[in-house]
C-alpha cells in the first residue's frame, strides 16, 4: 500500500470517529439524554391531566344531574389508585 493510501485511510477513519463519537456521547450523557427525560415527563403530565379531566367531568356531571349511578365512587377509586398508589 502506498503512503498516500495509508494517509487517506487514517484521515478517513479519524474523520468518521470525530463525526460519530460526539453524537454517541451526546445521546448517553448530554442533551440527547435530557430530551429523552423531558419527553417521558411530558408523557406523565399528559396522563395526569387526562385523569384530572376525567375526575372533574365526573364531578360536574354528578352535580349537574344529582344522580346516584355510582360514577362518583368509581371515579374516586380510579383517581385514588392512579395518584396515591402508583
């Protein structure tokens, strides 16, 4: 192999490593990891908001109609299970 070919291979290898290694490090330790954590937190907040919305709807529906269908007890049990026992 000629010297020019060896230098080209070494240069290409170093270039690839310089381009790839920072991205791998970022995914595991830097902003990439932070973004994954934030996405998980947003998902949890959406689930919490959905559960709160269900509870509010059930309460308002019960107050508006004054019915005794057992929906308030069901909603309270689900709410309690979700927020206090998870």
